[in-house]
C-alpha cells in the first residue's frame, strides 16, 4: 500500500466512470491461448480444506502471501501472491480483475495470473495481456496501473495471481494488510533481511502469531482463518478496523540505523528535511502579505485574512511526480501559480504567517480516524497535511475551537487550508479526535487533535407557521448554522450554480414534506466562511395536516430528520462513528385555525446516554402549538449498539408523532 | 472541464490526400489573442442567464478536412470559486492517430493584467491495451479567481490516413455567448452535408466563397443534467457533417440504397433452406392456428444460445470455446448458438418457412438514442427485432432477448424507429409504443396491527411484463443469495428505515410469461404512532417512490421514463383488540382519461381494513409544459398516501 500526501478526497470524484471504463477494457485480453502452467503454490492453495462460510460469502482468499526481500542498498523486492476461491457470481467483478501500481521508482515484473477451473483446463494470462492506465484524480500523477483480468473467475473455480515490485522506498517500512471484506484462509508474510539488519514489527487490530525464523535473518508470520470485515452503515473507516502488520527495517550501519529507527521524532526529522528551504518568502509573497493585512490591527484578523486567502485564492491542484507525493513545492512556486495541493497550501500559509511574525508547523494527518496508531510510529500512516499555528499570547479571540496547549510551544491552533469551507478556528470533522504528527524544530511529535464541543457545530432552526382549516401549513423558517453544519451546507450551496440553489433547498424540504412550494428563500453569509450561515425561507405545504372526520392531525416535527440507518440491523459488529459532536435545536410555532382545539398531544420525550441526548415537547398555548426539540451528539464513536439503537428508535418515533386537533362544536 | 472534442468515426481516406497533409497549416502564434473587451473584464455574472459558475465568452473551432487539422480556441469567464475548475484543461487524443500541439493558454485578471501560462503540459495515459493508446494532454492555468478570464487554444492534427466526421457541439454544458465554427471540406470525399439538431430555427451554416462552411451562433444556453431526462445527445444542440457522393439523393433514396446491400445479405443469410423448413415442420403442427404456430417458432428461436449473454467472458475464454461464425441460418441450427442478429434472423427464417410474411428489422434502442433517419447514418441501427404479419397486424418480436415473452419487446425496443429489410429494399418503421399494462407491479400485504403500533404479517410482490423482464435480465448472472439480497434491498426502499423484512419464497426467475413472484414476512416496528388514546397509521404501507423526482418547481427538460407502468397495492390489515376505527381516509381517484392514474380506497370489513391503491403513468415522454401538472399529481398522491387511519382506544373512548 502506497500513500502520498495529496489529500485527493477534496477533489470531486467525478471520473469513476472512466476507471470503470478502463476496467471494462481490461476484459480485452491479448489474442492467443498460452498453455497454462499454474504454479504449485496456487495448486496447494486450491487444495485447502475450508470451513463453512455464511452463504453470503462471495469468495474466500485462500492465500495472501507477501515475500519481502530487503537488499543491502535499501532496495526492497516484494513478491505478492493471491489465490481466491470464487463462491458466488458477484466475486467475478470484485476479484476477477486486479490492478498493480508502478512508477519510475517502483518497477513491476513477473505479473501473471491463472485460473484453475473446477473442470480442469487451466488458463494463464500475463503482463502483456494487461491494460495500462495512468488515470488518477490528481491533475497529474506519475503512478501507472496495470490491470489484468483473469479468465473464468466463476463460482467453483480458483483464481490466483502474482507479481513482483522492486522499489527503493523513501522510508524503510512495509505494511501487510491481511484482513479483507471476505474471509482469508491463510496469510503469510515473509521477511528476508541482509545479515546484521534488524527489524521492528507491530500488529494493529489483530493479535499476531509468534514469529518463526526461517533461516539466517529470514522470518515468517502465518495466519489462518482470518474473519472478514463486512461493511456496516456508520462504521469507522474500514482501514481503521482491518488487521495489519507494520514492519520497519534497520540497516547495519549504526548511523543509518538510528536514522531509520522511525520514532515519531525521526519521521518528523525526515519530513523536516523535505520541507527545509521550502518556506522562503519571495518579494511577491511579502508584498501580498503586506497588501492583505493592510488595515488589520490585531494578529487574529491578520491570520484570518491570510488563512482565507489560502483557502479561497490558492486553488487545489495536485501534480505528483516522484518525491512530489511527499515534498511540497516551494512557497514561491505555489504563490506564482496560485495553485497547489495540501502540502503546497500549508507551505505557503506557513510562509505568509511567518511574515507577520507568527510561527507555524506542518502536521501530517490521515483523513480517517484510527489509521495513525500512537504505539507504532510510521511514515506510511499519513495522507494529508495541515498546519498548527502558534497563537501569539495576544490572540484571545473567541471561536478558536481547534486550539490546544502544547507544553513546549504554547497554544496551537490547528487549521486545514485545503478544506475550502472550514474557517480558521475550526477543524474538519474527520480530523477531530484524530492524531497528527507535528513537525517541530526538534523533529516530530505525535499529538492528539481536539474534538470540538457540540455547541461549536450548531444548527438552530426556528419556524413560525400557520395552519389553516384544510390542513395547509405555511410560514417562514430560519436556519442558523455554524461549525461543521455550516461548512457542509455551504459546500452544498456553493457547489451548485447560484441559479440552481433553490433546488438544493427544495430537495432538503422534500425529505420532510410532500406537496410543498418554496415561495421565498434568502441565504445570508454564504461567502463569509467565518460567519454564521443563515438560510431563511418561506413555504406552503398543502394537505400537510390530515383531516380525519372532525380531527386535524398534524406532525409537529415539520422539518429535519435525525433518523439513522444504524437502526436497521438487529445487531452489529463494529462501532458507530459520528462525523462530529454537534448540537441541533428546533423551535416551531404553529398558529392554529379558528374553531380547533387541541385534543391530544404527543408525550414529551427526554432521553440521554453517554454519547448524546434528545428531548422534545409539544405545548399548546392559546391558539398556538409550540414544538421544541434538542438533539446533541457528544462524542464521535459509540460502541454500545443497544443504547444507540434505542436512542434512534426513540427519535424516529418522536419524529412521526402527531398532535390531534379537534373541531369545536359550534 | 472543456475538452477538445471530436467524434472519431474514421473512414479511410484515399491515398491522394496524403500529400496534401504534408502541407502544414499556418501555426497559431502564441500572442495573437484577441483583446478582451472592458465589458468582458468587468462582467460579474452572465446578464443573459444569471447565476452560473462560468460562461463561455467565445469559442472558435476551425476544421480543415483536407489537412485533417482542427484548431480550437476557447475563452471562459469565471464567476464563482466553483467555476475555477474550468481552469483544469484536458484534451483527449488517440496516440498514433492524432497529435495535439501548439497549446497556448493564459489568465486575464479583471483589471486586464495578463498572467501567462508556464507551458507545462502533462501527458496522462488513460488506457493502453493491444497497441491502442488513449491519452489526455492536461494542464492548468495560473492565478484563476472569480471574474478571471481564462483562454486557451490548441491544434489537433489527425493522421493523414484517417479523417473524422466533423461534429459541431454548438451547445456546451456552459452557456456560450458567441461561437464561430468553420469547416473546410475535402471535396475528394464527396459533397459535404450537414444535419442540425436542437438548434434555433434558421440556424444553419453558410457556404463561403472558398468552399468552407461557417456558422456563427450567439447566446446558446448550457445543457444541464436532470433526472429522468431524455438522452443528452437528444437535447444537445449540434451540427453533424457527412460526405455523400450523390448530392441529389433524398433521405428515402439514401436508406433504400444503403440498406439494399444489407437486405441482400440478410436474404442470403436466411435463404430458403431445407434444414429450416424441416425445423419449422418439427416445431409446428399442421392444425395449429397461425398465432400458436408463431409462438412455437418463437419458443424454438429462444432455445438458441445467445452469445451476447457471455459478456463477462474474456477473449481467452471465448477462444477456448472455438466458436465458429454463423454464415447462415442453417449454421445457427447446427451450432446451437448465435449473436442476437443471428437468432432474430433464424426466427424470421422459421416464420417464412411456416408461411408467414416476416422480415428482419434494424432499430435504434432507446437506451442509446432516438432514431434520426435524416442523419443518413446506418451506424445508429445497433439493435434488431423481427416483424411478422399475423392476420392484418404486424407483430414485432425479439426472440434473441433473453426472458422476453412472445408478443413483447424489451422496453428499449418499444416505440423506436428503424429500418425493415425486405426484398424490396427497405422501409422505415416504428415499433409499437409501450403501454402501462405491459409493466405491472402488484404488492399485497396481509398484516396484523398490534396495540403498541407494530405491524407484522406477510406480503407478496408480483412483477409482471417489463418489470419482470428487467429483473430477470438484471439478475441473470446472480445466484439465489444475490437475487434475494437485491430484491430485499429494493423492497426495503418502499418501507420505513426500521422495517424488518424476510423473503420466504421466489418463483419465476427462469420463465418469461409468468410473474416474478416474491413472498415473505414483514415487521414494521411502531408503524402506527400512539397518541395515548389513539393509534394513527398511514394509508399506505409501501412508498410509491416516484414523488422524489418531482421535488423541484423548475425544470429544464422533458420528463422521460423508460416505460409506462401500473402499481396495484392491496392491503389487508387486522385491527388490534381494544381499538375501533374512528376515522378512515376518503376514497380518491383521478379522472379515467388522465395520463396519470391514481385510485385509493379504504374500507372496514369486520376487524379488517381493506386498502386498495392503484397508480400509474401512461406514456414515457412528457414535454416540459406538462411538468407542473405531473408534479402536482405526484405531490397530491403523496399527500393522499400519507393520510391517516385513526383508531381509537375503546377503553379510552368509554371514559367520561
């Protein structure tokens, strides 16, 4: 697995169809039938006795083998082998085609695949049969992929492939991801080191077996019957749950050995070397800073205007060639072009902040929680870069939620200039309660990133509505958002052309109302990312309240769904992960039609668990019905499914509840 | 992203043209950009169509078919941050067949300051396989901000041995303020013709003194995507050029000419062969009425293995089978397999042998496009059916279509145009329009409501006609587990999120005429909301699912459905003990003549409620002016579906 610091998750993923196109082209094999000669390892794997798997299991990975040979010069050669038994038809699409990466630093060889049909008559395909593509979500990435399709990957057959990658990695580390969404019958990791070399290993999410020595400085780990990790709604990132073995290699040379010790500190030093001399301010940068801060008298205002410049005027464009996957362009280059990827943006921001006397530090992160493990320092754990800004003592402004004290450096404010909609003071949800490697002057230090309080991620919705005799509800709504809800909503509106934004609102209303007309809508603060986002609109919903004889039934929860599909399953294996801690409140007031009185009201609800709370109540005050509710998520992960299910079931029932009005006798 | 576009329908070019290509066209100079006007620099939005991320201020596309050269120039005004994405440019090209060069680009700030592009172009490999290489040249422009103008130009040189038919996509995804198109024909290839689609009246290219064709357009709206819209190629304003040898040839003459060869080949393929006659005799009985005969022949043709269904196979798997081509219908019998055209022509041969008037018909499937005979392009005709004269009617059939019952066409071949190939040459035809009675979904529920509001019981779903055909085809390669999983997911979408559903039995996967029948059990926790004294439950158990497509008030394009449909829901609901009906929703129905049909009724029979609901649409194409009525229909239907059955606690009611 190769990771780069390119944060392509911020790019719209609109090119998947092209990837599918490439994969479909991979069905085109080269002409000619070569006589198959399946290797013995594949035949052995095919003979494995298998336990009973659930009937939904599409395939079993009979063998997953990774044989790593480290050479004295630091070059690593890895032979990969996979053997699958196809159990169900849909496995053909998932496992019948595989892709292998290569680039100028990673050579690919010996790519072959076979099929052992249950009826005999084997197939073999080779590298020349593969389709090659350099498709990537970045503007340009020098990594290419060879895509090979294995014939007859149908139920009952065994397929397998192998290939060799030879590379001289930037860091002497390897990762073995042995757990899959299907069961694994056997997995092996071989390690062959030059004499005198040492290694360190770490198991994540799995209790590893004892190490076996297999000759001089050769080792093997072997696992059997590894359970599948099947996706569940709302689960944490799959990679954060999957078992893996991480290995570091230490050369014989004592100085190199120390350098490769791969502590968080040494990884930080390595990265500090990559970014050295990248943050030199050019005259143009200095001039721009001067221009931006003109009229700004305090440090926070200056920081805000520079941060906003990076977010909005430096366009996200990733161009990755070789070490460019890790090393940023110089601040001068980024400023000249006004574009760059995450590390480029951080570089320029840091440079500009330095010009106003504020120091800052690169922070390497992974955009999924649970990938970075404090117990195992690894340079392969990161896919994104943000900035930690040392706050001057004078900066005491409110709203800097993403800050925390560092014992040596002082108060640090974490900020992601690549996220276009999360302003200074906040941190994108996926990075909260995550880890980051702070690249300080003395090397790296792993720090926990703050979880922002629920009140910093707020939705406050109020509505004044009128119910008429025939059940029509009309009125005005005001929604005020800040924090993550504001960033999410801004993204939704701003990615939509201004002329089409009413449709966004209509789709949102459509999830709660039938037969409505949006009659007016205004958005305040859409372009001011550090301000509250206020959406005001008016609507008419005909037949909203239902007539039933002399009764009029009205659902007080007119808008907003807090329901969650985690309720669907009877049980689950993995925790639920919320995007962020958040606090939402609704306050709806209905003016009732003349001649109607309240006959029955839903009972108030108040429920609270460790992870969140919810309350709602409906009250009648004269000719007004008042519905009030509060929904709060306090933490991002929750393992107790029973509690969670109960919590959301109560919310769902509350959201469906009706108030019953009765026509008064004349 | 605005790529350099081209439709690559290569036709061989006479060798004579080769030397012409050695002449180089005048290279575009880097600095010959037209100066932006003050008005262009100052623009903050598109005055003609406000509220877009960006607009094309000017486009110029110049093709020279003699040289196989096209030059493109595009100037775009950016209005929003999101619009900055148009500064990432990709120009696709086929390596070895064409080359992209002379790329120039620049950014212009609103104050007129020009930022030159650094000239860095990346070649990105999209696909390389079997000597074929498809790449893009990609680059990005510097200092792009809202209100910036970006402009770029490039030249595409096609290989001299090939030429691409020129297509002017006059309508882009972005609004175009002004565009100029020019093509200089290659007279060696014949006379240059054109067809215009979706262009304003009177918009047509003008022939210039030098023989070139020129078109200038202004204020062309961008083409936006919407759900349930016709294929974009049917909506995009464009001009297509093609060469013909005979300038006076009419459209009808064209089709007769170009299909003459096809009709002859078809006749040769079908012939009048003894093996076919024998096969027909074996299948039908002398005393069968004509329709029974035809049904039997249809069933026989459906027994032939359709090789098109082997799509998942790799070339190596196919080669190993050593399948031989069918040269005629006798080969189809001998081999027992064939392509879709082979099978349909085999059926035509059987029908003719049994005394029917039958022909093979090439059609344009609706999943691809609509038929435009005026385009005079036989490549449109990518599917085929058979037509048989039965009594006084033409019956269209597609026995090559897996699971397709006799008397039926798959949705994509209903209401389509095509060409009937017969001994006289050819005839332009239309297949019958689809009807809602050909796609019925029946949903029956027999449930018991508990006093706590939970609903539990049994359900049955029958898919008939197009619904059944579509499911059978979609699930053809799936196993039972996969089919049940897919069906469960589909049915769960009709129900509240907390529904618990289990499929107990499915029948009809392998047939074609009987319904696809699914039955199972269901639990809907808290389906009825308790208010203390009452239980409130919605009129319908299953959601219709269609109203989601009609949430927005504004629409740009007609509504286009794959096929008309009917849904019939029957719910039998046992009331909980201790409750009585306080109120039931009133019956409702649309006028019988309406294209959109909805009827619902709810009756009490003892301690049972019987709810019957029918809904459907007749028609597949609803012009824009009907969108409002359609939206109102679905909104009203949804509101009615959400009406409440009110049950009252007897005990509570008896309280003073």
